[in-house]
């Protein structure tokens, strides 16, 4: 089952919808309290209903076109997340890139790549998350910024995987490269995070994530200026260990998103510019699209 | 003017109170919407009322004893903060301590101490903040933990200093020492942060913070096992630059707390133990007290 | 299926629980968003799960004793109702009683009893509802007050019957008797309404309400001073017509309670006194108990 | 001081504004917590600031045109009221009209007009209140409907008069006329109540309400079909007694609106029709305007 959250075109109220091919069926129409996947996930679990069987109950009556919701800018993040966390240096490619930034060997990045304990950091509050299709923003004080396309987990407070979505952990490479202690400033800023639009629910019918590919494509003025793909099979960690470290002595709220780190890094001379257009695709899930804008003067 | 937040002994409802000597006068009794200092701060500012003049309007009628509120465990953080941020390596003493952890010279800590850009990190959400007098908790996977006593700013969304309070940024030295990329895990965990109980409002009548001392005292089994004092005059940064970097491309909510870093570091062979008792005193403001407990099994 | 709402004895958080004999099984433990029956009712309906089948999923693990929840004063109204409405003169006995109050024949009460349109009035907001077991309060300006034991419906916003509970529409007979235009003052006041504790869910397995009896018993100083019973078979209206008139041009919120009017009226020389104890029993549902107190000076 | 509540034309967020001639100055811009008059009223009272002196602090910077807010449909009720109550038969004219409806003499209306205890009833919840300028709706089952123009009080929970506004208690004369027990159905329905747009704050500088006139004008197809005026000097009750009875054993929330009854009744052969346009003017306060629509099929 795939779900999205969106604003109803008429009432402008938040809806949870099931996506079946290009059609979206509102769940909220039948269960007004379900505007977020978590209450539905808990109900399904308690009643022993599988996501795919449960979904069938809602695939009736009128539907909306996913494409037109996207065009009208009505998509929302697929879950309301008070907290977004992210992991780092979870692919070999990422280690190399981080070392390039800092220009040292035997670095903190080498060590964390090899270590039992992963790198985990606080990425965003709900207020800093940009809905799918909306603009991600550059920092005013960075000259080397990149998207980080990441398979992202939606978690329950108990650490269970509710499902998967596509995430973009927009980052400043020069600020972090200057000093790893600047990582929060390189990561946490206005309009620095987006994920969605689709949440693929965790169920027996989902294919093995190790078989998934993550594609990144950056367009500038109608031309593709970067495009690459990585297999999630190259992910060095397991979901279980990331979640275990995230929740160690650290309660997380329902709907927490955990971005699992990037394996796709544009060349070192690449930096994002206002007007760029970013598409991240995980075939099993969907496509996350965000345009890039410059920093705004007034917060 | 000094304010606290507390639970009314009878109704158990949240109150904002003005502290005058040992007496607490409820503000909420007269303005039911003022259960937090921010609405009062905005009102005073808009009406051109100074905190000390405004306070006079409330110093009448029945009062409660501050000491008895403390004894009964009714104190709350002095402001509801959705976000607590902290600065690091803002004192020479802190730089030396960080280098000791990592056992390297010319370290990231030396560099950040000298650099224009300060170290700033996300410390806590409201859920991770422990009220004054309540238990701070150790991590299960750290063997070297210390309190970090810090002068803490309460900020408006616009970056104005509403006032000052006493903060404790409980930290793991071995986890951060292992790798600076582990800083979020060394800093953000269950019951890792406390501040209060008193908020000293920013006004012309407040003495220069550079003249303030911060004292830390740790008791174990009735004996003082560590005690030291540092002058805030040794603080290397200015409030203005810390706030400027915090808010650079990064909107903060009203009531954000910014801890300014520690200048007091127990000897390297010291680690906190369950049962320890921590007192942090800034004479101009007040005393923050928290006992220490071990990690809890079940979150 | 029967549900109650209660405060957990440890955490003091609101729980929805299923009552099976004297045992209470928390639903909220498994579905944290279900602290009220409505979200569960919508989920069951959308998924095609009958209440009695759905209940089975929760009858496992630890349970609490209903009797001890009652003794400890932890019961809550079985549904959070923003609005409580009530019908009047829906039994022959009630018509007679109302005429006695006003001392006239061919009265407004005779007319409404015979008319197609029923009497319906706004009884209470959530703030005026007293939890089961808690004190109902007399008015300071009435000398003739009675409980009104009423079978009560819990409705969805769409007008569907979610279930039934036991209600007490505490009323002043002299104020209404003085002038029917005073009905709101005779009906709507502080601590004038209670219902619960049990919600019997509407399902095929529920017996015909026409077969139910409503018993009222009033104790004073350990002695029963009034006791009577009426069969719901004597109810002159149908649920459908009451709900139809209630919702005619009048949207109601989810969880609205509709009290269906009383068929039990103590003798005309009876009035409630502080210290009285009221029990209303509908065998198919349960017992609602409330003590009576006098008016309070200070609101 | 006069205030309104409105949606900001850009952000669509709720604003409290001070009206000075035709200009509106946002208060919320300076005190973000003040989106409703009550928090400002409590603050002014606690600080000893008179409304008219306090208003001066906000009459600076950019302003909006009241007329354009009205034209764009951005006006809101001047206070968020969880409860709207109303009084009845408070003018001689009203007594006569009510008797006409019921076609009897020595009626309940005569009695309540003469009695010490006034008629008071629950008129509306916040959900049933229509913003100024928006459509009031007729009932589907009434053929005799009228506006009731009423001077309306905005009250604190303590019963103090925060200020005055213009109210319209849309009513069905035939339903109430059929039986006084139907009063709640004649009064409480979808889109049956509106008040505003201006709140005139209670202060020493306000003229005696007894000197105010209330004008009602009903237009149909561009023609005035009814127009009349009544002096508030003909009001039979005092504010104090109405408020006293309202709050007798009956706690009210902050911002409760109390409509004081009507002294203007169109001829008995007049009934409202969809498309009618109602204007109620109290010179000291302002004009409340609402068009009339028919009942809607689907709630």
C-alpha cells in the first residue's frame, strides 16, 4: 500500500489518501481522524489487518488524480514528523566525499564508516520540512551545496518501520568541510529538508530494499547537469542498527523520519544554484521533486 | 524582574509567577493567558512597560513560598521551549577539555575556538527537558559523563534576549571524544537537559553578565566531590554573534533557549554516578539543582 | 462490546478500555490515538469489523478491575462530548409531571407530547458534564430539584448511533414550572449533567432497547428514599425521529450525546438534598452513580 | 477603542486590529499572542492601562482599510466565543410580538416580561456563528423567520463587560410560536447567529448605552422592505441583572457573548427570503451586515 497526504482541492483540509496507480482515494473521508498514517498503522496492527488487505476497503467511490494534486501544489509530507533524524557515512561513496571536503586522510569519516556506532544527527523539526514539490532553500553563507538523496524510514515511537519514503537532506559541504563541529549548521536550516510524496507501507508484499536503486537527477535551465544512480545494496548499515542507536536512551515521537544517508555525491566542483530542479527516484516508492531557491532576506 | 513557572499546589495548573525575595506572586491569577513569559514580554514591550515597573502591578495579594514550591517538586522550566540549542568551546577551559577527550592537538576544537563561526548544536526538544529539581539521566553506553553548567539565554523568535537562566547541558565525554561526529549522541538523549528555575528578565536594571560567576558543585553521599567557579568574563564570544549564527537562515520559535557553553570542567577522571546531586549557581539569577539517575530500561 | 474511558492509575493519562465482566482492557495501550470511542468506531466501520469481533483483539494481556477504577474515582465520561442535547416529554409519566409543575391543563406539555415535533434542548457543554461517580450540584435558587434518569445515545456527526449509555439530566422543577421560558436555566448549570460510565456499542448483538428497564434509586443517610423503574417500551418517540429533528439544519459534532427524556419522576413533594446518592441502572448497560452536593459559592 | 478580528490579506492568519476611523492597525503584529481581545483586555486591566491609552501604542506603522477588509470578506467575529447566550422579552415591543406568535393573552411572555427572572437561552456555539458579512441561513421547516437585532455584550469569565458589539439572533417565529418548548429549535441552528464586526471596548470614554439607537434595515432586490429603529433606552432590564442570572450557578468561558434581546420586530406578515440583505446599525459601534440564504441540503 502507498499513501500520501494532501490538501483537498475544495475544502483545503488535510487528507490521507491511498495511491493506486495514478488515482488517490481519500481515507479521511471514511475515517475523519485519519489525516496521518500513524493512527491507521496502529489500527491495522491492533486489528491484524495487513496494509494491502486494508487498502482494499478504501479503493471505492470517487478518486483524484495524483498528477493533478502534484500540479496544483497540494501535496504534503506523507507523515507529520516532529523530528527528522539522519545518518551519515553509510555508503563507501559518502566516506570518500566527506574526506574530500575536509582534505584529510584517516579522518573522522573513515573512523565512523568502520565503527560499530553510526553517525546520527538531528536534521529537522516539522517547521523546517518542505512539502514535496515545494522549494528547498540555499544558505546565504555557503558556496558548496548539494542535495543528498536518501531512502528514508518512517518510524513508530516503538521503533517499528511503518514504511519507506524518498528523502532529500540538503547540505552545505563547505561549512561541514570547514569543521565537523559545524555539522548542525551545515544540516539544519530553513527549507533544508524534504521527503515524500509517497509512503510505501512496510508489509510482507514489499520487495527487499537491498534490491532498490536510488536515482538523482539535477536539471538546470532545461539541461540535466548531474544524474547518477546507486543501489541500496551498497548501504553499509542495517535498518535495525540505525534504529537501535537512534532510540538508545532517546525516545522518539510517532512518525519520526530517519534518513539513512546518501550514496550519491555530485563531483566536487558541483554546487546547487537557485533555479535548479532536483528529482530523486526510488522505483519501488516514487519520485521526490523540489526546485531550489536562494536564501530569503527576511525570516 | 525574576519569573518562574510552577504548578499551583491546589489546582495543579501551570502558573507564571514573579519571584520577589522568597515569595512568588502569580501573574496567571490576573492574566489567565500568561502561563509563559513570552506573551507577557511581548505585551510589556508593545505597551512600553519595563519589566521592573510592570512587576510592581503583581506584587500584591497572596503569595507562595519559593522554597516550598521547590520542596514539593512543583517547579517547571521557566519558559516552554520547543527548541534548546547550545554553543560549544566558548571558553578556553572548554577547548582544553575537548582536546583531552580526543587526545589530539591542533584539533577541531582549537580551530573552532579561534574561528569566526562558533560551534552550535541542537540540544533538546521540550520533551527532553527536565524541570528544575527533577532527575537528569545518564546514558547506558557512556562511562564518562559530566554536567555542563551554562549561562542560558531565552530568546524571542526575532532573536531578542528575553532574559537569562541557569542551564545544565548534561554530556557524554567518551562518546563525543570517540568521534566529533558522535556529538548529537553525546548531547541529545532522554533527560539530558535542564534549565531554570528562575528567568532573570533582560532590562536596564540588570548588571553586566560579564561580572557574573557560574559555580558548579557536585555532591555524592553528602560529600562535595567537585566544586569550582568561573567568571562569565572569560566567555570568548558575544551574545550577539551566537544569536546571529543561530538565526542565520534558521528561524527559531519564541522561547528558544540558547545555552552558551561551559567554562567549568571536572578533572578527567571524574564521571557522574547515579545518586549524585548537582547544583549550579549564578548569583545574579539563582540555583539550578538536579539529582542524577541511571538510564531507564524501558523508554 | 462495552467501553469506558478512565485515567490510568499510574500515568493518569486518558485511556479507552473494553469492559469484559469486571475486567477492563486498555485499547489505548495498543492504539495510542484511541482515547475516545469515535476514532475506533470509524475505523471499525471503514474496515467492516463488528464491535464484538473487534473487541476480541484487545482482550489479552494485563487488565484492571472496573470496581477499583470506580472506587479510586478514575472513571471519565464514556465519550468526550462537546454538546449534550436532551429530549423532553417523551413518556406519558413525564407529561403528567410537567403539568403538575405548571398546574395547568391543556398545557404546552400536552401539546408537545402529542405533536409530531419533539421537545429538544441544549443540555450541556463538555465543561458542564460531571464524570461518573463525581458530584452533581444543586442550584442555589431552586427548592425543587430532581434527577432525570435517561437512556442516552452517543451519536456520530452523521447521526448514526454509536452506542447507548446511562444519563442523568439533573433539573430544577420549580424554575421550569414557573415559566417554560426558564427551561434553559432549569437545565443548564454547573455540574448539572452526568452520563456513563459504560458505553454499549450499537451492533447486531445488542438486545432491543424497547425491552430495557431504567431503574432509579435515591439514597439519603443510608436509606432508600425513592426507587422506581420504567420500561423503555413506554418511550413514545423513536430514536430516528429524535435524531432527525436534532440534526435538522443543525450540524452536531462527533460524540454528541442525546438524552432521550425521562419516564421516572419522584413524587411532587420530593426534592434532592446535599448528601443524597443517586443510582441509575439500565441492566443492559450498567449503573451510573453520582452523589449530590449543594451549590458552590465561588465559580 | 474599537477592535476587529480579521484574516490578514497576505498570510491569511488571524489578526486582532484596532479600528481608527477607516484604518485598521494590527495588534497581532506587535504581540503575536493577541489574536483575540480577551488576552489584551486582561493585560490592560492588570497593568492599569485604559483601552484608549493602550490603543495609542498600536496606531503606528502600516494600516489596512476597513472597507477593503470588508469587501474581500476577511472579517471575523470580533471575539472567539465558545458560547453565545441570549435574553428574550427585554423590550415591550418584544412581548407584544411574542404574544402575536402564540395568539394568547396573559402568556408566558407577559409573565417573563414582568418577572424578576429574565428569559435566557443558549443561542450558539462557535461553530454556529457566522462571521460578519457572511451568509445567515434559513431553516428548511420554518415559513416565518426574522432577524433579531440586538446590542450584544462580550463578557469575561468573571462576568465583566469587555465591550459591546452588534448582534443578529436569527429566529423562527412559527416554530417558537407553535410551542415555547420549541424555543431551542427556533433559535439554535446552522448559520443562525452573527455578531460584529466591531467590538467597542468598555471604558470611561464610552457614552451611556441608554442613549444608543439600534437600526434594522432589510433590503430585497435593491429595495428596502423593512426599516425601523429603537432606542436602547426602552430596554427593560439592566446589564447587571442579565449577567447575574446568566452566571448564577453557571460558569461561562472568557469571551462569552450575551445578546440582550430585540426591540425591533417586523410586521407579522413579514418573513425573510433567500437573497435578502440585513443591516443592523448601532451608531456608537458600527454596522453588522449579513445576506440571507436558504437552507443547505447537505450539512
